[in-house]
């Protein structure tokens, strides 16, 4: 059991590091956009950012912060639980809320990416190998879906862990009643 929680700690820490780096990268875009809008810099950031682009970047940043909060909540639960107290109703609820949160995050970020594609006006001329609009649309949607599948798998994995924690809790209760 201790080995499994150690692996779970490694996975949660790895995800937290990845989210932290992503938050830093998205957070650094805000000052660059503001400086480019004020014509204080002329490099690195296109000045043709529309208000929709800024709104989508803000939503993306807020979703990343939400994801970081979920992972911190999961990390706190994993680090504070001992092998004997891992199987509790509270831990099951936390794992379930984090799993559902990751799935909701994945769906929300998919919608944001579709809106970003819409904002960029991705069409036939953007991809030289695209022969028609259907191919271009399918190609870009395939890329978007492929990028969300790992998050969905992680969310489903955490939901499975929540069910296992619930089953362990029930077994622990039955074992405590047995003399």
C-alpha cells in the first residue's frame, strides 16, 4: 500500500510541476500583450490581438489555475493520508471531485481551443495539404481531441481510484465489525 501511495505522490507532483510551468508560460503572455498594445515593445507578441483573443487567454489562464487548485487539493489528500486512513468517505469525495474537475477542465479547454481556432480563422489556405474545408476542419479537430485524451484518461483514472477507495472503506468497516 505504501508503494502505491508513493507512486501516486510522484504522479501528482509531476502533474503539479507541469501545470505550474503552463501557468507561468500563460502568465508571461499577459504583460507582453499589454506592452505590445501600448507600443512599448515590438517583438514576440503580435499586436493584432483582438479582444476575443485576450478573453480566451484569460479563460485559459483561469482554467489552469483551477486545475492547479484541484491538483493541490489531491496532493494534500495523498500526503496527509496514512495507509490506514486512506479509505474514508472524505478521501473518496475528494478524489471524485478532482476526477470530475479534471474531466470538466478537459472539456472546457477543448471548447476554448475550438474558439481559438475560430478566432484565428483556420481555413483552407492555412494548410497547404488541405484540399477542402472538411479536411481542414477534421484535421484541426483531430489535433484538438488528441490533445485532450490524456487528461480524460487521468480524470477517469482518478474516478476509478475514488471507487476503489469507497470499496476499501466498506471492506474496512466490515472488517472492523468482525471480531
